[in-house]
């Protein structure tokens, strides 16, 4: 299938219900396509009227291109995209858009540390390699098996298997990850990241503040850009939150392009697995991450065969953390 044909077919199918495109084949959540378009107000039409109001549903698809990006849309507007280009340092999600604005709450890359990629998962100082920054020769996390598992009107679930590897060497870690995006209502949605990291050899993570799971946000949401940082314990800046345990950490603020809209994103931390009472890495310039690897002298050692596992939740919301009741969102998954 040529590129122009893919986009033509993807656009047509987006009007029929939830769709997913895998390579040259297209699958819909509704009845078989059979050459007709079925959507509200135009049943039996042979082609859609693009001026009509968008249908309220999720669409999910990834074309069989080299970069293999999995796109998630609602009302034909992008909500998130999972990026797995083999030239990347690691797979990541960008954008992750606000529920009202549909403008990303996360930054694809940003100064002063452009290797921070939106919604990230990685580490440096692992067995002498670096799976977070620097060039690919220092190590990469590479997608091996991206699959769309579930897609309906409110939930999209996909999985991936990734290897942590230096070029020309055996992989040292295999991670198996599942992402579940749940559009709860028009005020907020959740993104759960469920992972298992299997050690394929003895693994040593030296003391480091770089990486693991977290987000880098757009400037209008963080204190350096006029936004706000808030923790579950009441901390309101880097000084009050750095190195301290918390159930959740959130950035939020008025959107630069439209100050009438306030949006934010929170990272929720589990109480035990993968780490109990985990301290946080926070920066007023827009980075938050539950980060145990910075706060243990001597680092962490994992034997071959050990499986490190856990689940983190993101909440992307309109309004403030109080409006979305982040403590209740935490209790839903960890309580």
C-alpha cells in the first residue's frame, strides 16, 4: 500500500467506528466495511462529508513504515502517539494532549536537557552503558514486538517487548510493557504503564539521577514557565518535593495559547513495587520522576533472571489537581 492510499483508507475508516491499520490491512470495530461508510447521519453513503461533526470514539492504528508510530485519536484529533523508530534512543510517547485543548502537555524535547522525551522510560549507568542519553553506541532500548491489544470507544491498550542492548553485544535486559489509555470523561483520562524488566545477565545500576519513568512537560505547565508543581504532600516547588516520597506529583497551568484553559499531568507512584516509599526527582523546569536510583549509595544490583515489575499511572486533566481529585485516582489503582 502506498503512503497516500494508507492515509486515504485510514481517513475513511475513522468515520465508521474504532479502527486499526496494520500494514496494508484495515480492521474496524464495527461491521465489515464492504465499500460503504456508516456513521451518524450518513448511513449508506459512499464517502464521508468531512464537514460533519466528528464521531465520538477512539481510533487507533499504526502503519507498517520503518518508524512504526502507533497513533491514538479521539474525534479524529490526536491524543497520543507511541514512537518506536529504530534510530531513537528509546521508545516514548509524544504527544500526550490535554483533554480540552488537544495540545500536548508534554514536550518532545526541551532545553536544558533535550534528551528528555515526553513520557519516558530508561536509565543511564547500567553495566557501563547509557540507556537514557548520549549516542546509540552507549546503548539503546529497542522495540521488538509492538501490538495493539484492545480498542473500543473509551479504552486503547497496546503492548511492546523491548531489549536493552549495545550495538554488537548481547542484550542485558528485556522489558515487557503494556500501556492502557482510558478516556474516563472529557475532564481527564488515564494512561497506565505496566512493565516487567527481566535481567538477561547480572545487572548493576550505579547511583544516577537520570531517567526511569516520568514526564517532561511543556513550559506553560511548569514553574519556570508560569505553571505550577504540586505533590500529594503539599509541596509546591522543586525545593519542597525533591528527594521526598509522595503518592503523586503534578504539573499544571494556564495554556499559553488560551489562558482560559487550565490543564495538567500527574505521575502516580505505587506504594511498594517496584520500590517502596520511592523518593522523587523533580525539577522546576518541567521534569518529574519517581527515582530510587539517585538516593541509594552503591546503586542497585540485580541477578540474572530477576524480574523488576510495577505499574505507574499518568492522569492528564483539565483544571487543577483538586478538580480531578488525584488522591481518588491513586486509590483506584493502588488503594
